[in-house]
C-alpha cells in the first residue's frame, strides 16, 4: 500500500537569530545604577546646602532650570513612548523587513529622512528607536534615524525659519548638514559594529516576534480586538517611558547645574578664531541640553558675533548629542559603543562645520 508523505510546514525565520540571554548586567546598566545613586546623594546634599543663605541663590537657579528641562522634555518623551508602543503592536515585522531588511544603503538613506514623516525631538526619538530596534531594523538605519530625526523634520524647519527671520538658507544648511552627517555615521557605525556588540542585552536578545510579554510571544499582537491591542501598545509605551526617563532626569540635573554655573557670555568671549568658535558652540550644545525645536532661538542670538559655521555646529550637534542624550543612550547601547559613537559624532560635526566655513563660506 502506497501512502502519501505529508509535507512538513516550512518555518519562517526571523530577521535575526537572537543569541543566548546574558545573565550579567551590562556595563551601561551598572553605570546607570551608579549614576542614580550619585544623583540621589548629590540632590540630597544640595537640598541641605540650599538652607544656607550663601547657597540659596545657586540652588534656586538650579532647581528652576532642572524643573524647566524636565517639564519641557517629558511631554515629548511621552509622545515618543506612545509612538514606540504603537509601532511595536501595529507595525508588522514583514513590513519592517520589506523596507529595511535587504538594502543596507537604501535603508540608511530612507531612515535619514524619516523625521519628515515622524517629526519628533531628541527626547521623543529614543523610545521610538528602541522599538524599531526590537522590530529588527538594522543598526545602521536605527543610528541614522536617531541622529537625523530631531533635525530633519518640519517642526524644526519651521522653528529655525522663525528664529532666523525666515532666512531659508539657514534652514536648508541645518537640515542638509544633519541629514548628510547622520547618513555618514549610520553607514560607518553600522558597518563596523554588529547588533550584539552595540545593543544592551534586553534589546540584543529580543526576538523580533517577542519582546518579553507573553501576549507578544504568542502572536496576540496581530490578533484580537482593537481595544486589546491598544492596551498592549500602552504597556510597551510604559516600559519604554520608565526605561528612558531614568536617564533623562539625571542628564537634566547635570545640565541644570552647568547652566546655573556658567553664563553664555563666558562662552561667547572665547571666540577668537573660527575653529575656536565652532568648538565653543559645540561645548555649549553638549552642556545646555536644549530641545531641537527651540535651540535655533539661542543660536540666532549669536548672529553678528560668531560665524555661521559655529551657529550651525550648535544646531546640528545638540540634537545628536548632549549630556541628557548621552545618558538616555545607555537605555539602548553598550557603554563602549556609546563612547565610540559620541567621539565619532563630535569629530564628524567639527570636520563638517570647518569644511563648510572654509569651502562654502556663508554668513547670516
């Protein structure tokens, strides 16, 4: 008797095979806990010092600056977390694979302009990128979107135009510089680093079909009622919000201390030469932790005082890297990758602005 052999169903592999889970905490997580303990100890010491008349003025300014930064950033953080949760639940893996999975260069070029469709600032983009990485977006494309999104978007273009009295040359140079620099860094860092080397363990070991929640592992994200899926998206958003807000608070505290201690006149007085002016404005961008939708108004205050390249350096570097972002990146990347990426960002922005100043001199 002849019997038909039943065909075995083919198994569709995920975009990447997750490595074995790591049981030891990463260096980024360890540094995060150390930073949290130091933050609490310092905050307590400053609170006690604030009772003294000699310190009351400084502590008062520090408190105002700290609260202003946190209040300014938290709404955008919440929007970004909600966007990330919706991406996790409603964006299917096969769509991500189709857009980003097969053409490395195309995915990076596309990611550089995604901010035009998803206009978010630097605080909001971190949880969005966290979810995109969990979906299997290539590392290079994620880095590109992380760096370009807060610059290459319509809200930033509008605020920059208003700050510079609708001088569209400034807008084009800022968005164009941000796009080119982000694409270059995405290509280089994505080519040198592997996902497992760059991402923190909870992102490195996460399968594209499972993020750790039971309903995600069983495929319930793409089935069930709309209300249930929205609830799942809110759960993801809550996870991302608290994962990133931890670093936001610490970074805002450090930036508030810098703002309360140094004045803008201290930095502007050092602009003796173009390259020094660029360095000074880059230092200010790193320390002041301004939102990308408002920093153009600060840069515009240096018109006629500093060269255009220095003003652009401030508006390009700030949304890519500052004290607040440096700590928020610890929720995504390992400490060694953050160090290399931060150095690469600073060097690339400095070289680009220096080249702009000498090869394509502009003034505004």
